[in-house]
């Protein structure tokens, strides 16, 4: 058996042979990339792109790049979802639909993988990068270069995943690649290896981000901001990143072991040879369940900021919110077995995990009621972030109650792996996570770009998403109870599924229209950006520190670091209930740009590609490259730039002169 | 107080220090997962040999003593750095490097022996998890040795600067951590394997 064979490894001409739909996908990707390259060359923007963006260590810019990549991936994985819905609407009886089974299973695997790892995680890290330093009154994250490495590893993982569309195939073993199906015996192509290595590379980036933001929150808070004075978004990120550092090493180990099984013929998860496939399922969910909370906690944090701002009241039950976050953090490690009650671990074990799962609904419920009480008797302004919030609170609660139902093991035995489950977790991920991030994007948009998004259009987008979600997923709850399993590419006509699948397909179209309206919203706002300019820096009448600086926020965030005496410091200053203390301006240091993050990602991508195709020389090249870049960076002690009064923005210079 | 003690104290208050400790905790979770896998699979010998028949206690004990000594000498390099003794720092780093390489050699020798006698990772779930758990520790040792080499060169060239003292402090945390992990490997894999638990 060849482990590393030949100069091109396992790569040969067959890897480039696909069916028509895949060729279409490859062509679309290539054309888009070609168009971008052409546009950059035509407008002579390469230098600008490289020096202002790609090499930037400014967390706000890194955040914007995260979001740009994530939106692309959202569209790509959304197209996958549309293909699945179309297939299921027509593939009944004698009609086999337009996707072969072997292609269909790649589509649903790619949909889940892309949405979780590259759309949701990307949006999350983007918003965290933009939000956290500003909200804690800091000029930067704790490790600016590491932050750039994290981002570029995320990009390398994303590229590797999309390479599978053009070269070879993708995993057909579902988004979590359960063995024995994902073992070499049953998935002999390199699809699963693509899955493993794109996750591995992006996952290490996430882990480094987790460390970075924990240290940022502990060490970089401005003077006076004790932990219990932090904005709720920062608390939620703290909880989420704590989950990252405990959960992601488990993912790293689990998929490495799967790769060792496939590469070296080890027996961790094989059916024969003393392996244990269920151990994989346990391990992957020991990471996977916390992962769900990693995604949702920052969305909770965003909603906490938004509800307080648009209700013009301080957040109700701050302390209980904090405790709820940490209760969720702790409990999220005690419920993983509810993903496979049918493993057969017995009534006692299933009972324990069922009860723990029900208990975790309590802190979540605390948060729901706290938001509602914040709104109660507030002067609510129904801007589009609030529309997202109200869609969220209803749909998320319904989905959450479905989750509590699934936590009852006997009920789960019936509904496990049915579309009821699919509808439940989409209620969490779409109407919870995604709505939260969309609200956050609208909310912080003016702080990043200096102009607001058109709110009317934003409201329409939200309405389309909410209605589309209901139309797309309520049929799935019903189908699940009727016995429709997930990942079906064909079913018999006498089951009576088709009409509901068609309704669900219409729902996806409505969601697609919502997404399209969002594109229109951004395009039209860019056109009218002069009119929409945010001159005050505080377009929403905000409560937290990011609104105290001009829009767009300068690269150094704060010319003079603020001093915090209480929660909602900025709001209280505006109400004249609290006096701003006037610090003197002092010169400070900011990190210089660095292109080494980009270089690391290049080597990491080479390494991943080589590992997928068993190309030994390229693997060594990638590995040595990564190590060499780390060494070069660590030996460079000249990494910072002094910022003096003259380097400040005009607005900040003026403000400082006026105060003195 | 002389300059180097200040430098060490500064490092201990820095963000890098906290960040590195958190990294160590994530590595701890990584090893915990590998130990859990070993605990699940170590009886799945698939008709092949068990730990009782494979492991030699004196050999494992020798490895342990060498690694523990290297941890001690690496601690001595830290004390030398606090006292601003550059040549002593280099001396103890070199000693630590030699002990660490000896440990790694012994480990690879054992691996090679097992593979040669037909007891490779392909044989059973037990041997897969054994090679992966112990091998991951070995890989960490290799990274530590690489780091030690570069750090020694930096101290030789640049002296005990802010950067090199920071590197030395972090390397020491890393090295002691690997020692702790090895003690668990020695107990769980070799000692418990020897008595057949």
C-alpha cells in the first residue's frame, strides 16, 4: 500500500473529471475569481489591497475580511441548500431528480461543513474582531499578529474546502463524517481527507483566536472597567472563547485520529482491528455540542446590546445574564450524549443526559425573559436590528422547545435523524445565530464604514428571512413526525411527502429573496453613502464605548483611552449623570503591518493539499515553511510603530485641542 | 535587584505569559483526549500483544529519569537567567538539549523495535492508541528541542534581552508541562500496563 507515492501522490487526471453541475460550479468560481483579479488590475488596486487590507493587523479590518469571506461562503452553502431542496421537491417515484446519490451526499456534507465552519464561524470572528476591542476601550487585541494568522488559517481552510470542487471530490459522509462510513474502506476517495484538513487548518486558527480574545478581555480592558462593568457582548465572547479553548483541541485530536486511520491503517474507529466507531461519535460531539454554544453565545451578546440600545433602558438582570452565560458554558460540556441516545448506553445514562439537556434550557430561558423585561416599558425604536431580534425571540423559542422535546430519550428514539431534528437545529442556527449576526452587522456597520445601511430595506430583508424561515422549516417539523429521515435524495410517491417538500422549497426561495434584498441594501447604501454619513459617531443613541469615537473608528480606536466608572458609561455621560475624566494625550505604539500571516496560510494550504493527495515533498515544503515563518517572526523585535499627536485623525486632533 | 530579575518579573506580568499558559491548558485538553482514547482502546488487542508483554519497565524508568533530570537542568537555566549569568544559561540549555535528545532517541528506538518485531500500529486499536499518545508527546519534545536550539543561538548572539528571557521563560513552562504529561504516560501506559490493569 502506498502512503506517499510519486511526485504527484494520488493526484491524476481522474481528479479533474466531474459531472456537468460540478463543472458549472467550478466555472462560476473561476470566473468570479478571474473577474476580481481583472477588476483589481484594471483599477490598479493591488497595492492598496495588499498594504491596506491583506497585511493589516487592525482587528477591525481583519473583522471585515472575515465577514467578506463568510458572506461568500454563506451564498455558496446556501446554493447547496437550494440544490437539496430542489432535488427533494422533484425526486419522487420514477423521477430520480437532477443529482446523483454520490453527488447529493457531497452537497449535504459541504452545506453543513461550510455553513458551520466558514459562514457562521467567519461571521462570528468578524464581529468579535470588530466589537471586542472597541467595547472594552482598547486600541487593539492582545496579540495582533496572531490574530492575522488566525484569519489567514481560516482562509486557507476555506480555500482547501473549495478546491475539492475542482480537484477530486468532497466528503460524502455528512458534516461530521461518522465512521465507519468515513473510513478508507467505505470512502476510498480523498473527499474525507479534504474535509479533515480544511477543518484542521481552520480549527487551529479558531483555537488561536480563542486564546487571543481571552487574553484581550482579561488584560486589555480600559481603566476602571472591572469584569462586572463589561458590556454583555464582551461577557458572551468571554464565555464563547472559553468554550473554544476547551472544545477545539478535542476536534483537533478526533480528526487527526481519523486521518491516521485512513493514512497509516490505524484502528481507532474502524469496525475491525479493535477500533471503536462510537468513540468517534462521542469525541466529535464532545467538541460539537459546545461548538453550538460557541456560535450562539456571541449572538446572545449582540442581542443584549441591541435590545438595551433600542429600548433605551439599561439591560435587565445584568448579573443573572452573566451567570446564565457561565451556566451555559459549564452545562454545554455535559449534554453531548443527547446527539446519540440511540447508541444504547442504557436508561440511566440516557436519563442523565436527557435531564442535563433540559436543565440547559433554564439559563437560556433566563436570557429570553431578561430581554423581554428590558423591552418592557422601554421606549422601543423598531429599527431593523430590533426586527431581527423579534424574529429571533419567537423562532428561537419555538426551536428551543422542540429541543427540550428531543431531550426526552423515548421521543428522541422516534425523531432521531429525522427532518424534525433538522428543523430544530436550523431554528437554533438560522433564527438564533444568523439573525443575531445580521443584527450585529447592521448595528456596527456605521462604526466600521462611517455610513449607515438603509434601515427600511433592512427591515424588508428581515421580514423576508423570517417568513421564509417559517415556510422553509415548519414543513420539515411535520415531515419529520411523518417519518421523513434526513439526507434522503429520493422517496416513494405514496409517502405523501412531496407537497410539503415543495412548500419547504418555496421557503428557501423566500429566504433567497431576503438575502438578495440584503445585497441591494448594501449596494444602495454604498451609492448614497454621502447622505447616510454618520457624522456624530453615535447613530443609534448607543450606550457603550464604541459610540464615543468618530465613525469610521480610527485604526487606533481611542486617541485617549477612556476611563470607566460604571456600566453604560457612555450613555450616562450623555445624560450628564457621570463626568468624563479628561486624560492627557500620550504617544502610544501600534503594531506594524505584516505579510507573514499570509505566508503562513500559503504554507498551511500547501501542507493541507499535500496531506489530502499524499504528496510527500509538498508536505515537507509546507511544514518547513510554517516553522520557518514562525521562527523569522519570533526573531524580529522591531514590530511596533510610535503614534504621535500628528498621526491622529483630524477629528481627534481637534477634540484634544478643544479640551486643553 | 539586577536587571534580569526585573526582566523575568516583567515577563510574568505580560500578556504573552498569560496567553502561553492558556495555550498550555489547550494542550492539556489535547492530551486528555488522547488519554481517554487510550483508556477506551487499551484492552482492544485484536489478538495481538498486550502492554504487559511489550513494555520493559527498566527501559521506561530510564526514559523517565532522563526526562525528569532534563526538567531540572532546564530549571537551572532559568535560575541562571535570573542571576544574569549568560554563559550558565547556555550551558544548562545545552545539557537540557542533550538529555532531551537522548530521551527522544530512546523513544524512537523503542518504536522502531516494536515495528521491527511486527507490533506496529496496524495490529490493533491498543497499539494505534499507544503509538499516537506516546508519539504525540515525542512530537512535542521534538518541537521543544527545536525551540531550545534556536533560543540557545539567540542567547549566544543577543544576550539576555527582553525577547530571549521571555522565550526562555515560556520554553521552561513548555518543558515542565511535557514532564508532567510524561509522568501520566509513565503511570497510565507503562505502570498500569505492566500490572495488566
